[in-house]
C-alpha cells in the first residue's frame, strides 16, 4: 500500500510546526522535511513535535546553501546516501540537545 506524504516546500510560508499539524489533519502519513524550516537551538523541541505528530519522514530536503553546483551531477544513489547522512546528523544533533535546560 502506498503512503501519502507532503513536501514542506509546497507550504513554504508555513512553519515546521504548522506543517506538522496541517499535514496530519489532511490525512498525510509522511512529511518531506525541509531543513530551511528547522530552527537552530530548537532541535529537541522540533524533534519532539515531529515524533508527536505521528508522521513519518519521507525525505530530508537540504537548505539551498548546502548545495554546490557539483552536487547536482551526482548519481541518485549518492544523493540519497548524502540525504540520509544529513538527516541522521540532524537527528543526532537534536538528540544531543534533549534534556538540556533552556
């Protein structure tokens, strides 16, 4: 069975948290997370909101400034590997801030 996911680039003016609520309410099962909507220093809070939403991450879209011209020439498999690595890095970064006093 196919799952329905929405990419955050389709709702660019909404916040990450607004996207979580709207996509869940629309019946989506997944979200393509756009790194440009994640806020530095709020990683743990945003990760918790993501987990509470019940949505699955279907993709991680890097912010435009992370791309180099040469990146676009890589094979799809390598781009997928880089995307997974970046998402893991974001998860680890937010995990290391969990439990810290604000």
